[in-house]
């Protein structure tokens, strides 16, 4: 529960870089609960308690980050870091948001691959797989509740589900089609694109909001003002960093090497994460499981379960995928598998998050200059609606592999079905937290497989 404004401390005159560093470091270790939990933590701490940013400025930044491809919570942290201390603040906030999760997931991936055949571990994973299926379905419902407020957006979500589930249309095509539909709706039926703005409503607008360090009346410093020169130079620098990094991998290992293919594939994946990690996981599955065979379908489900259990953005699950890929491909031979896994995880993480930093550092001045103009977000609103259908398809995909482990010709795993239904009731009916659901599911999995 958010604390009332009356308990908030007066806003400081300025925020030191050291104070911000300590806060972002702490957030990186405690940011459990997925995007909703992470956004709630930042809102309570930065808006209500510390008064570093006002409610309206927080929500303005959040609304734009939610429409960008990439993890909205990490991008919002990067954005606020930029508002406070420029590029240096953005890099500190963004990096500290993901580094603890990177190291934790790398360690978990090593334990998973080195000791995954231990009965205790198998029991835990057996319990969490059906819970993860329920969690993905719950994510679709949660995003849909926030997004699908008009008939057109609901139909768009349904069409996306049919396109990917029945006609196997690749996810990038769905994104392009949704964007074009968004432009048509903006031109002819703009009312169908109206989505209520994001809220964390416990702070009232007005004089209380003006008391924040960054508020509605704060004059933008010169370095925050938009200019085409800064935009073009920043974009060119970001593209140069990407090209040099990928080119260096090509020189060292060759274009067809796993290292280069990981960087190239997850660059594309990073640009398709509209709606969060759940939306891009089908694309990651198509590439990592079906095309490259870096991991199995069940390993993909395990990766999501472990990603839900660590702090940081859920898209960090790609680090787990990268670790398994490096291990499977034996990048440095059979005797250096952990090193191969860490290198692959680092490559995947770098190329996944580089676009997120670029979007904020290059686009934030434009966002700040357009606080009163949001019409151009129509295509992204339509994409977010289509993503709901894609996430439902992901839940169906997970459910198929969990409930029918031998395929359509095999029998239903009734125990897994019971665990999945119980997890769904806990999430939908009793609004239990994801971490609690996963913990109970893991315990039940251990108990049921022990007998």
C-alpha cells in the first residue's frame, strides 16, 4: 500500500549523484514483482517519499516508456536518472537496475545446467512450470485490462491471437500490421485509440506535486532541450556502438559463430518487445528453440520461471537463455562451459538493452518537448493491444508443453493441470503475488514428486 502524502518528507533542493547511486543500487536488488511491482516501488519512493519527481512528470515518463519496445520499468528508471543527472545519471540508473539480475541469473543457469538432474531440482521445476503458464495468462489479462478499453482494440488483440496461433504469422509482421491499423484508426476513428493514462493514484495533483525536485513547473535545463543536431548525433553514436560491437564479434569469431548470431538475434528481439518480455518470448522461442536449437521448449519455460524469481526486468530471462546457448554450443570447449555461458549471457544482455538506453538518451528530450502532444503514439497503442493476443498465445504454447509432455498422442498430466488451476485461482481470484505463487508451486512440486 502506498503511504499518504502527509507522511512524505519535504522535497530536497537537489539530489546528489551519490544519493541517486545508492537508491538505484538498492532498487536493483529489491525490484521483485515484475513491472507492476517495480513501478510501484519507484512511485512510492521517488514520488511520495523522497519527492524527487512529481506525480505528473512520473506518469508522463511512464506513459511513453510503456509504449516503447523494451522493459518499461528499466526504461523509466533510466529516464528519471537522466532527468536528475543527465547521461551519467541515466547510465547509473539503467545499469544498476539490471546488473544484480544478470549475476543472479548466470549463477542460477549454472546451477540448473550442472545440477538440474538432482531429484529435488526436478521436483521444484515440475511444480513451477504449470504456475508459469498461469502467470503468463494472468499477464495477458492484466495488460488487456489496462489497454483494451475500446471495441477496435479488443478486435485487434483477437486478430493478433488468430494470426499467430492459427496462421503462424511471424511476430514482426503482426507488429507492422498493428502499427498500420493504428494509423488508420488515428485518421478515421481516433476515439477507438483512447486509453486511460497510467496511474499510481495516491498523490494528488496541485501544490503537493509542485513541491517535488522535478515538477510540472520546473524549467528544462539547456541539456534537456530537444535539437535535431543532438538527436542525430546521439542516434549516430548509438548505432556506431552497436555496429562496432557486432563487428568486433565478427572479426573475432566469424559471422556464423554463435557469438555473432546471439548478438544479431537479440538485437532484433529487443526491437520487438512492445508490451514487455511476455510479448517477445514467442519470437525468442521461434529463434532460440526452433531455429538455432540453443535450448529446448521445457528449458524455455524453466528460464521464465527463474526469471520471475529474481529482481530486475523480466526480459532478463534472455540472459538465462544466452547462458544455456553458450553452454550448449561449448564456445571454449567442453572444459570451460561456465565461462562460455557467462560470455554468451553478457553478449545477449548487451545487445538486448543497448536499444533501451538509446531510446531514452536520444528520445527523452523529444518526449519532454512533447508533453502536451501524444497523438503520434497511436500506432504504439495499437501494437500494445495486439501484444495482448500474442501473450495469450504464449500461455497456450506453455500449457500445451506442460499438460501434454508427450504431445497430442500422449495423455494429459492431470497433476500439472491441478497445479496450474490452483495457481490461476491464487492469481485471479485472490490477487496473490507472483513470488508467493511460485514459491508454493515449487514446494508442491517437491512434495508431489517425492512420492
